[in-house]
């Protein structure tokens, strides 16, 4: 019998995400960046595990490296 998984699970083995996902609407300095999830590399380095907290219906999804200084997602 398969185990039921919770909707939100932290990264495996306590690893912290290395990337943040944003929904971006607009262009340039007028763009609105909304955080919608996180990603971290798989152990084999061939892909990413992605956790989405929201699924955007419009705009585009941007995957950005997490840095110390962020300004509303715009880096």
C-alpha cells in the first residue's frame, strides 16, 4: 500500500533550496515578481526537485539562484 504524501514537504534530508521560482508579469523595471516556489539540485546533478506553492495562470515562471540580497525577486 502506497504512503500518502503531504501537500508540502521540505527538501529531502534537510537540504536547503538553491533556487527560487517566481511568477513574472510585465517587462523590465515595471515587471512584478511574485515568489511561487523553490528548487534544489538532485543528488546526481542531472536535474532539480521543484516545490511549487502556487501555479500561475498568466505571466512566466523564472528560476533564479538564491543570493544573499534579493529585492522582491529581482536580482
